[in-house]
C-alpha cells in the first residue's frame, strides 16, 4: 500500500511512519508536512534514506500542495497534520481553525475525487469533559477549547462526506499520547526536560485534572489496524485505561527522576480546563487491539529517552520556544 501521511514530521506522525515502514515491508510512505514549529525532519532521520519513504514540504490548506501529493497516487491518506496544543489555541486560535478545519476539508475533497480511504486522526477532546464513566463513539461532541472545537469541526466534515458523498473515511479519537519525539510544550516532555535542566515543573491549578495516558507506539498500532481493518464510515476511540490526575502523573515523574515535591510550582489554571477525559475503547479492542505498554514502564522509557537525547530537545528549548515559555511561565 502507498500511504500519504500528513503531519508526519510531528510526534505521533513520525512514530507512525517508523512503525509502518518497519512492520509492512511492502508499504511506501509519502509524508506531506508544512514544517511548522512542531514539525521536525530529524524525527525521521532513521528512515529518510529508505527508498520507500519520500517527503514533500507542503500545507494541507493549499490546494496545489494537496494536488501534488495526490498526483503520486496514494492508496490511502492518514491525516495527522494539525495545530495541536490547547494552550496555544487559547492564545491564538486562528491557525487551529485554518489547519484543523480547512486543511481537513481540502483532503476530503481530494479523497472524494480519487476514491481513496481517508483515516482522520481526531482526539478524545472533541467529547469534552466527563466526571464519571466514559464516552462512546456516538456520544455528543461538546468541545471546550478552540483546539477541541476545530478538531470537532473536522470530524463533522468527515461525517458529512461519508453521508453525502459516500467516501470511505474512518476517524480515530485517542486519549493523551506520550513517548519519544513529543514536542516539549506538552506536559510530560515539558516536566521531564525542566527537571533535567534543574528547573521546577509548572502544575496547573491543584493538579486534579485527569488524563488517560497512552504510549505513542500503542496508539500507532491501533491507527494502523483501523486503517487496514476499520469499517468504512466508522469511528474508533483509543484509550489505554491509564487514568491519572496531573498530580499523580507529576509525582510519578518526580519519583522516576529522583527529585522531591519541592520541584512542583503550582501555577494559575488553564482557562476552560477540562477536568477529565475518558473514552470507551471496546470497539477498537474488538478488532484485536490492546495497549502493550504499562504506564510506569512507558513513563520510565520516556524519561530515559529524553535523558539520552538532549541533542534533540535542547535546541528546541533554547530556540523560539524559549520566548513562548518565558511569556507563559516566567522564570520557572
Ligand atoms: P504535533 O503538533 O507534534 O505535530 C503536528 C504536525 O503537523 C507537525 O509536523 C506540523 O509541521 C504538521 N502541520 C501542522 N500544520 C500543517 C499544515 N497546515 N499542513 C501540513 N502539515 C502541518 O502533533 P501530534 O501530537 O503528533 O498530533 C498528531 C495528530 O494527533 C493531531 O491531529 C492531533 O490532533 C491528534 N492527537 C494528538 C494527541 C496527543 O496526545 N498528542 C492525542 C489525540 C489526538
Ligand atoms: O486528549 C488528547 C489531547 O491531549 C490531544 O488532542 C492534544 O493534541 C494534546 O495536546 C493533549 O491535550 P492536553 O491539553 O490534555 O495535553 P497537555 O500536555 O497540554 O496537558 C496535559 C495536562 O497537563 C492538562 O490537564 C494540563 C496540564 N498541564 C499542562 C501543561 C503544558 C499542566 O499542569 N502544566 C503545564 O505546563
């Protein structure tokens, strides 16, 4: 199969491309990525010389870039490309509406024209927050941040293209991913690298918010399975069942890294901060998927990766990200 992967230079996309090239020797991958601040070509250094891999720098919102990618005649498209950080969507939502909604629309148009399957990568955040129980795939969408609302907008467009034009599209909605190559604006790599730099970790509010932590490779295996075996028009939640409050998560990181609670700096809460995400993953599990990484093992592996790959994150943290960090967190 020849796959067109968008956003493949980001965190999950790069892990997905490595997995596909490793596990499907007959597959080829074309990676269309705009290389925003979050896109890092070194994430794919391991595969860049593989003749089955090719890279196109381009924007999913630009019809000519999407046209060029589809002219390479992919058999399917997997859309990871998005603006992804909730805090940035609160500061500056426009790019989120553009890429996450308009970009998905451009891909849907080409998927409709070419008749190829499109797997759209969504998020558990489209459902909003839930105090008890778990969302199922047919639960109402109640997004609470501009990021989540943009992703929900894209999901509704996908649904409408399935219903109206009968295109072959599937949606995956996963919980919080963690693991190697995650940009250090997200909580786990931010906290781990801050401790490695001798800084404190900025915990929002009282640290009571709950997230379900899914190791990135486990998510990529689920996405790969849904791509090949998912029912046309189907939606699949993907969660690990590893729910932790942010305080529990922070304490686990501190324990692994051998530092104490004095490293926590409680900071003002995120506006509109969703208390808890939880999805029911029985549908993807019925396809034969289950997560392989236990939470503490995955977290230890992740801490080790950031400790061993300072050359990957130090340039990021000392570059443009530094200004973003100082404006947001001050001198923590
Ligand atoms: P990321 O921010 O690490 O990477 C995003 C990638 O998309 C980057 O390589 C960037 O250059 C590229 N990109 C952005 N705008 C583009 C555009 N207009 N055209 C082409 N490329 C563009 O993101 P991630 O964390 O790997 O998330 C990937 C997908 O998974 C997103 O759709 C996100 O909503 C979804 N998701 C992420 C998580 C998570 O925990 N990280 C969980 C659930 C769902
Ligand atoms: O649930 C899936 C979503 O998970 C994805 O769709 C998003 O793309 C991804 O960014 C992630 O969103 P979150 O907002 O849950 O992730 P983040 O790492 O930003 O924050 C995780 C939790 O940690 C959240 O409750 C806020 C808190 N937090 C975050 C940061 C950056 C802090 O306490 N301090 C921080 O500095």
